[in-house]
């Protein structure tokens, strides 16, 4: 297999047709090289370049070297910069005569359903507006992790996002140009599947962009409750009130499933049932999030000591999860009623009836989970309130002990008062008299404290003996 291709005889760089390892010996057009590590599709220097030298590709200068480049080195943005400045006049170059084509020549590619051929088989994520570019990149990263097996097996070549800064407040020809570029990407045969993300408030609406794509390739669309294509502002926020990152990931999963099973959507009822299935899957993912949150809350509640501030924060978390669990339960009940209505209306085929029954079985399993979560939420809430009561009882106990310990002193002081004490100790130096009074008060307080502890322990031992003797 050819490793390098030199597009034009005057080119000073070649293109790697496969990943090249560092130290690998290569040759193209009689030029022998010891290559650096070069990624597939990247440029490799065929001759040495000094800083400022012209780099040629396609027989044309494509820039100047910004640093010395050795033969076999990787040529990219780290050592190459454009030589363009200002407005230039371009002239069409003269191409050499194309070689005669062989009727038996073939190449490895992907044949699409519309007859076009592709060199790659990728999933592309296209944001309609710059503000969802980071979201598109995050979805691409998570999808690459989740579907690493598909990429490793060669079933798809990669999952990529094409972020850009346009589409928000564009108008006229400017907006039309952005739509034309995105529609061209969406229709590119190298994309086996395309996920188009919109924010919902931008000028470049998905509904206005899609027709240009739908005329060129088959695709699956997911409509919202208002019969419009959902944007990130609706799809990215769960219908249960709290933002959930699984909302978009669930739709990515549905899109990939659609392309893994081409033709499985035959009519609007297939699409509707698939949406209900996706809704149930998302509800299950949200319940898993609640399980995780309540697990963390439970470990904190069942720790030895929690402060009132921590208890208040825990109650807030529990209340939020209880509200979310209630919304999920209401959502799946609505879905259950809708599917039952479809089954009673006799408009579904046998296969669709079976799919409906499967969705209903999944809903029944989720109902039991929501009931269990309600019980767990109530237990954690009661336990947290119990800890708050324990903390309050501890404070009251400390104040009670403090009052009981100093009760004898208060009785003595109340019986005679400090003026009578001064008369009784007349002739005794006051430091000695008051020091003796303070010492006796401390002894009485200590005696009262230890007496209380003794009777408390004795009462506890008696309770244990009763518990042991009880049949």
C-alpha cells in the first residue's frame, strides 16, 4: 500500500495516507525519508526548509516555514504560517492532463444509499449556532467514550463536532451562507449520520435548515410536543425541572440506534413509539441519578455526627430529589396512558403492539422503583429530622446539668444572702473567707455532678438486666 502521495511534482511536502510511526523509512518519487510521527492526512516535508522558505502543495505556495523543517518532519500549524496578506489577485493555474482512467480501477470506500461514495464513515454533530458549540464538543467526547468499541472495530471511523461562531443574529445573505455550509456538511457522504443541535432562539433555526438536507438524504427527525424540532433550551433541560446532561445523550443514543437499524421507522406510529421508548429510557437514567444522590445523602445521614447546618443542606437535597421523583412518576404515568390509548385505538400493527407492550413493561418496572424511592426519601427525611432533635436534646441536657450542678450554691446563696455571709465571717480575712466559699461551692457542684452520673449509670444497668431477663 502506498504510504505517501505527492500531489504535484513541484510540491515540497507529501500527504500521509496512513499513520506513520517515528523512525519509519519511506520513499516517494525517488525521495527517501526517515519520518517523524505523522497522523493520517497530515503533511510531511520532502526537502529541508529554512525559516521563511516557501512550502508548496498542489504545485502552489501554501505558506512559509516559521522554523527550520528537516526532511521527514511533520509540517503543520506549529511550523507553517500563511503567506497571505491584504487582498491578492488570483489566477487559475494550469493542471496537467489527467491520466487515463481504467474501467476496472477500484478503491476502498463506503457506498451510500443514494449511490454516492464516501472515504470515511463518521458521525457528525453540527451546531446551528456558536453558543451550543461547546455542548456539541462535549456530546462528541462522551459518544466517543460510550461507543469506543464501534470505533475500534471499524464500524464507524469517528464521532466529531463542527463548532463555529455563527448563526445567532445573522440575517439575509450572511445567514443564507451559514445555512448553505451546514446543509452541505449534513449532506456530505462521509457522514453516515448527522446530529444537528440548535439552541432554540437563534436566527438559524433547525426547522429552516433541515429541508435543504432532507432533499438530499434520508434521515430521522425527533419532534417536540408542539410538533417542532426541539432545541437545546428545551431538549437540554429535563421536563422534570432540573438540567440533566443525559437529556441530550439520550437523543444521541436514539440517533445512533436509528443508523444502526436503517429502515426500522416505517410510519409515524413507529416514530411515536420510539420517542416514548426514549422517554422511558431517559426516565430510567434520571432515576439512576436519584439513586446515586440519595446514596450519598444516606451515607452522610448515617454518619456518627452531623451539624444542624449539614442537616439543613441534606433536607434541601432530599426535598429536591423527592420533587424530581414525583415529576418522573407523573411523566411515566402520562406515557402509560398515551400508549394504552394507542393500543385501544386499533391503529397499531402487530409488531407495534408488541413494542408497546414492552414499553409498558418497562414503565411498570419504573413505577416500582419510584415507589421504593419515595419510601427511601421518607426514611432519610425522618432520620435527618431525628438527628436535629438529638442535637437539640444534647443542648438542653447540657443546660439542665449546668443548672442542677449549681443548684446547691443557689440554695445557699438564697437562704442567707451574701450580706449574712459577710457578717458570719466577720474577723476572717475576705480572701480566705470567699476562697473557702468558692472551694466549698465547687465541691458541692462536683459531688452533685458525680452523683447524677452514678444514678444515671445505675439506671442504665438496671434497664439492661431487665432486657436480658425478658423472655
